[in-house]
C-alpha cells in the first residue's frame, strides 16, 4: 500500500512556513504500514491541483491532500477536485450544521460565506470536521482513494485520526499494526544498536525495531512495531520485548510514548515526595523552563535562581568569595557550593547547578568556550562533572540542559556512572 | 524565472525529519525573484530521481536537488544524474583535495571511500563544498539548469549562498533585488496593513512590501524588496521607505534583519548603561532563558529568580505575607512587589515579573486558567498589566514571555500605552 501526499500552499512555496503537516502524516501512515513515496507541494491553483492528482494517481493507491480549503479562499481545491472526478457541487447541510455548532460555542452565527463553504461535491464521502469549518472529502475511483483535508494542522490531525486512518484500515483491509515507543538518552544510535543486536536478531518476523534519533534533544526513540491479526497477541509481544529492551539498556531508557525528560523527573520526585531547586548560571533559566513546562510541577519544584553575576552567587546561594577568587565561577568548587546553597536557601531536598562559558566569546586558554561544570546533589552528596562542548551558544545551552536533567534523573535513581555520562558526549 | 525543488530523503518520507531545507531555499529563491512552483520529496532511488528530474524539466527553468549524496550512501543521486544527462563518471581531483583539506583540520587522512565520493560526472560544473565532503554539481541542458547539493542543511546553505545563487543571477541575468526587513511586535498583519495602506499605495512600481507573520513568536516581519539595476539607488529607496514605515509604526518596530527582541532589549540597556533583573513565576525561567541567549548579556543581566513557591516570593523577593494572603500570588499587588523586590535584592536598575495560572489546571472561577499578571519597572514606577490568555500551558508561557519582553522594551523607550498593549492580544 503506497501513498502520495499533496500539500497545497503558497506559504510553503515562498518558504514562509515549513511543511510540518506532511511529516506528521508520513509518520502516522508509516505506522499503519502505508508507505509514503512522494510528498509534493504545489500552488493554490486549479490546474496545478488537477495535474498533481492526475500525476499521483498513476503511482499511488492513496492520495492525501491538505490545504486550499477555507472561507477566505475561493475553495479552489474543492472545485478542482469536483471537476477532476466529474462531480457536481451542492449545498451540504451537515457541513453547514457543523459550522453553526462551532459558531454557537462563541454565541455567534455564521454569515453567508459559510453557506458557500458548505457546498460539497455530490458523490464524495464528506467527513465532518468537528474542530474547524472546512469538511474533509473522500473520493474513490478505480480502487484508489483521494482524500482532501484542510491545511490547519489541528484540523488535519483531527480528520486523520478520527476519519482517514480508520477508513484506510477498513477500505484496504490493512493488517493491524501496534507500536510501543521507548525513550532513551545517554547514548547514540550506533551504541544502542550494539547493545540490542542480539535481541534484534531474535525478534519474531512480525516485530520490527526502529531507531529514531533526535540530535537536537540528544535522544533516541526506539519504536517497536508488531504486525498481525490479533491485537491482544501483538500487545503482549510488544510489552514483552519492551521489558527485554529496558533490561538491556537499564537507565538509558527514561520513558515511553510521548513522555519528556522533565516528566520523568517529575514522576521520580513525586514518588520520593521530594522537592527540587535549581541554580543556573550558563543555562540562564532554561533548566527551570523545561522543568516548569510540566503541568503540576509546583508539587515538587520550589524555585530557581539564575545567578549570572558573581555577587548573586554569593548573596543568594552563599557561594564563598574565596571559592570564586581561587577557582573562578566556572569550576567544580563553585557548582558544588551552588547546589548546597540552593538546597539550603531555596529549602529543597535536591538541587542542580550549572556554570560555564556558553560562548561564543569569553573563553580563556585554560577554560575555552564550551567548558561547563554541572552538579547534582542532595544535602549529603554532590555529583559534579565537567563538560567540554562546542562554540555554539544556543546548542551549548540546550545540550547542557539535557545533560543536567539526565544527570538529575540518574542521581534520583541512584545510578550515576561517570563513564556512561562521558560517553553521551562521545 | 521558475524553479522546482527536489528533496531526496527517506527520512522525510517516513516523517522522521521535517523538510526545513526546502523552506529555506524557497525563501532565498523568492528573494532573488525566482518563483518556486513545486517542492517534491522523493525516495533515494535511481529511477525515482531520474523520473523526478524529467518531470521537473517539463515545467521549470531551474531544478534544485538536495540530498542523496555522501560517503555512506551509494551515491545514487550522482549516478542517476550522470545517466540522465548522458555523462561519464571520473575521479575529480579538486573534490578529493577538498576532502583532504577538511580531514587535515582534524589531523586525519580520508580513506578510500572518499576517492569514490570524489568521482564526478564529466561535463558537469563541480562546485567545491568547503564545509563538507560532497561537492555540488551544476548541469546545463536546453537552457535549463539542474543543481545537486548535499542534504546537510549547513552544506546546502553554504553552496546556495556562495555558488548557486550568484551563478543563477549571472546565468539568467536576473534583475538585482535588494531587501530590508523590519521586525514588529504588538499588532497583527491586518492592523499593520491598515496603518501602512497609504504608504503602500504610494510605493514606486519597483518596491514591494511583504507581511510575514510568525504567530508563535507574536511577531510580523515587514520585508521591503527593491528590484532594478543600480544597487546604490535601490539601497537608497529601501532605506527611505524603512524610515517612513518606522515613523508610521513607531515603537511597534523593534529591530531589523535577524535581530531578536532580546537583542533589542540588550542594546537599549547597554545604551542606558543599566542593569536588569527578572522575577518569574508562571513563565518558569523562560524570560531569563531568552534574555541569556544573547552573547555578552552579562554586561546588563545580573540574575533572575523563579519563585514558584510562595515562601520564596517572600524570602528572596521580599513580597509581603499580607499581600499574598489578601490578594493571592496571581495579582497586581504581588507582581508589583516582585519587581520592587528584584530591583532591591538582585541589585538592578530595572526588573520584570510574571505571575499567573499557566494551566491546564489550577484555575478558579474568579481567576480562570490563562489569567496572568505582568509587571515592569524601575525603583520609581512600576507598570502592571493583566493578561487573559488561553488554556494551553506552553503557549501561555511563550506568549507571556514575548509580551513581558516587549513591555520591558517599551518601558525602556518611555513609550507605554496601555491601549496598544491590550490590542496585542486582540
């Protein structure tokens, strides 16, 4: 089963927006066993749309179109598709009723433009879009399926999840495919595949393991896919193999599905009924920002100080003047005192600290740009580590944030192994 | 002059990465007057590549291809293109010399795989890629130009800027087009175009004004483009119109080109030789994160406290217990005391504060989710404002960050006008 995606949008062709819709759809289709072999972006024009569909029909079983629908456009897409499939347009009452329902939520009534938006090709299967005013359309011809959806990401995702994917599964009798994703950080794809090579060799025919690295986040997702008939059997296979992988990788695995590193840390702190404080210098608030993206974090997160100025390191965190004078702000001694000061002055069980030269300027021969000290601890022990990163300020901030959060997670798990952390930077 | 972009990459077709290359190229091409009317992503396969080029040649003057080059691939792209254009492959010494130079920077020697990577189609114009091992290729046939570049964004951008765009300008004798971009925040596209309608009507034929909104950042870029022969004349036209726009929009304009809001704030603080402190609650460190993304910010940024817990608002910022008891943490009185406390305790000239219910939980009937107070001030006066945002935690954090930074900028400019700030949220 193969698909082509057609994105309609002048904003994409002038580079004003990036085509994230196509990436999302491709991943969803891939997960249900539909192979995307072309993604094409075209202009919002009658002929361009008809040509693109005709071209796609030569090669694909499924053609998914997004964009070019909406009240402010002339609905070029809808008319082009109606003409292409030889269908008449007519007022479609369920579509207008849906628009009325959406407007009623804001105590308003749709005006006449929306009557035109509710005109649909007669003979197409109309998919009501409960989160927007443009309905989706499903066309069938010569065993091929062509679907048109609005380009607003939230509306496209709604129609894909609720209508298009279930219909494709039914229409093409595609096999059932279930997935389970494990999230890892701390090692790259190559190292992970080395650790898992034996397991991979022993996987049953119907189970596949995919490595999905995200270098910006310093994470690799491991996606197990099981293909077959009986959902319960597949789920059991996935669960068993996920357990095996977790045993092999240990604390390299930090979560499942769409969990974030901050959420994993939040769960660990909640389980310990413990609190967290943060003392940042070079990361400038980014660690606190990530921790506070998690709803309900006020249960365990008390506060953070960003002590860019040395006076504040002394005043708010109680770092000793003699430490700063003797070792400098970017030193093991300073981050250790920052952690202990945060525990005491913020009044928390655990704290993390960062201090470094994020760059691009400010380096010295003995402390070049990218020299960063991190520390994690409780009142009894503090783990410190020196990182030697690059010259890109933004990347240094992001990478230090990920590393310090992962170090905190492993500290909470009582699993700090310096070698493994070092290899992260490999 | 029109172009097609062909992106080669299985990672894009399975949705693992988003095609940001195509968006960047489309914007660059658009700026030099080349119209992109199709972007297509295909698999890394011999036939797929030849078919895509043949298809593109029917409709486009320029075909730009990225991806499918590199030492770990079989160089399918290179061979497919050589075959398509009827060219032989041969070892290309300048390409191998470039690879050697790149390796020498790390004290290493390239192995034999790189001799294969240095094989190039004879008759194509080879463009040396000084930032990577895969050379670019320029093919000409029947007045059309086909270019192949590596898919690594940094390498593609290098070749586009240094080789492809200048060559296209020369080859097609395209007119000179200069640009100047003004950055605005505080009003949407519709309001801005209302303020600029008279100016737009009076623009000379060769000057165009484009509105480029970024809703995530709450900003609209205004891009002036001048097309003609004489660079000096065009530059003068751009400068004059940029001044006119800035006069009409006043402080809605915060910068030019690629400047960020944080950089504008940094410049203002440097000019005043003043310092900044931050006291965040609901934004959780994100304001400090943005301020500290600017290199050299330690000249004016002293520090920040994220006081999630009320005890810390009292302890570190000196917010009065009676204030918290009487008005609550999310109140005008609290953010005002946070600003004054930050000025005193961080020891700075200016401070900003945020406190609100970021969501999705934690709302009350009188303070629903999305209720956020911000404050900006110096020791003499504090400006406060209540925002009523939505239910999306991440968006609330980002939007509050933008608004509080823009409010700070306008406070520093002595230009706070409550109506204008209110309309931002319109």
